[in-house]
C-alpha cells in the first residue's frame, strides 16, 4: 500500500513546477459499481469486459481555462512505471463532459496508450494481483492546444503539461480479477 501511495504521489507531482490555481474543479466519472470498483462495461475486452469509455463530466474550471486534457493511469502496473489507459488532449474549453463510449469533439484526440492504441482501453491487471488503482484525471489548461504530434508518448504528454495546468481533479477506482 505504501508503494501505491508513493506512486500516486509521484503521478501527482509530474506537473511539479506548475502553478495550479486554487480551484473547485471537480471530476465525476460514472465507472464504479457503488463501491469504488470499475464495472465490467469499462474493463478491457480481453479481460471479460466491453472496453467502453465511461461517461464523465467536470465543472469548476478556473477562469482563463483554454482547453482540457484527460488521462487514465494505473500506477500499480507491474512494469514499475505505471500503465496509461487513455490520454486525451485538446478538449475545447466549452466541453464539460463525455458520454459513455463518446466520440471526441474536434479538435480533441487520443494519444497512443500503453496498449498501443489511440483510444480508451479499460482495466486488465494480471489475474491474482491485488486490486489496481485507476486514476482518471482532468487537467484545466491555459493553452488551447498542447501541440503534440500524432505519435506523442505519455512522457511527452507529461512534459507538455508542465507550466500549463491551471487546475486538476482526480477520480480513482479499483479493479482486480
């Protein structure tokens, strides 16, 4: 548990040096079963799920927000560096939610996740692992675009956020099989 908390802290610090405005930014993700566990609808297809992205909405972005970015990250992945399930950039500032299995509004787009796909891929931890944590994060940004190329990595995403995050909000769920 201590290593999980350490990884979550480190995840939160990858925007270190970024001055986040005090904000009431909130993120609500409709992925849980009422007990904090991801429902099968949102689990990766090869792990018995339907692999649909959950509905979510956010509110309370600070004034001056020009776009949003969204990520879903598993800090408990056995590779020791976590696992990116979804990275979305360039969500327009007037968008405040996504429907279940939504098509992204232009000019938003997905970056390549750790499955190698340009989309959401749900939880699929190794069988027998302790429950993994899935951190959904919305970032309110002070730029209209992160200006990342089509093949940008998660590391490049993290670097592009630096200095541009006005506020962020997280929702955390667990899943094990």
